[in-house]
C-alpha cells in the first residue's frame, strides 16, 4: 500500500540560500502554511531533508483535495439549521 | 576624564546583540530542535514502511545527536576560534532559527 507525505511549510525561506528556495519550489510550496501531498519515495524524502527546519511532515493514506485541507481549518459555525422532520426523514432514506 | 571611544558612544544607532540567550529563547530553541527530530523520524518511519532507504536520513541519524542527547553547551552555543574560551551564543549564527547547528569540533 502506498502512502503520502503531507508537507506543510511552517517557516518561510526568505533570506536563505537560493537552493533552499528551489527545493521548496520543487515540492510545490509557494507560501507559508501551504500544504502539499507527495507519494513516499526516496527523492521526496531527500527534498524534505533539505528543508526539514522549515516544514512539518505527516504520513497519510491519501491525498486530500485543496478544499478538504481548507475545511480542516474552518471553525465551527456555532449554529445548526433545523429541518422539518419530513425533510430529514426523506434525506436519511435517500442516503 | 578623557572621552573613551566605545562603539555605542561613538556612533548613533547601534544594534547590540546580547551575549547570551534568554530562558524563553532557549525554550524555543529546544522546541525547534525537537521539531526537526520529529520531521526526520516521520520521514524515516514512512520510508521504512514502504521499504526504502535514503542516504540523507541515514547520515542524519549517524552524525547528528537528538535534542535530548545534546549537551546544553551545544544547544545554545557554537564553536568560534576568535572567541575567548572558543564559544559564542548560537544566536550570533546568521538565520540561526532556520538552520541546523548541532555538532562542534571535538574537544571544544
């Protein structure tokens, strides 16, 4: 089973050597708090090791879409919409 | 009394870097060291699970001490041949919060 690296850029590479910027570009990290997914492989691991001081890494089972990553950070709205019991029942039956 | 020229008196604006780190700075330094350890551990575990090995990770484990294995001396200071007692604060290292500086010459 293949897994993925979930890489988030926590510290910017401003003022660091050109090579460091290039590694981040190769990983697809353009700004702070950006998250990318790459399959676990030695070359990606080598790239992560080059910028290990700047990123946070997790191993995950699948790539999340950009929207899913965004939704993780979305705060709880603090309310919920009540529905009529008939509508709720029809929805649950369809699911 | 004669005017004694010293750099803060001699020029106007002069940034003075304290010679040692404060306690919160040292705490944050330890946190960053642990963060790097965590990244390397995650990468290594993921590679192992998928049956790969990588030279850079192996080399890191062979050469670099972990945060808990390091002496306070190596966490907060680094070797400098021009200093008295051959040590200066790690915050004198350019970009010190974003580079790994863990080992020093043996005997210093």
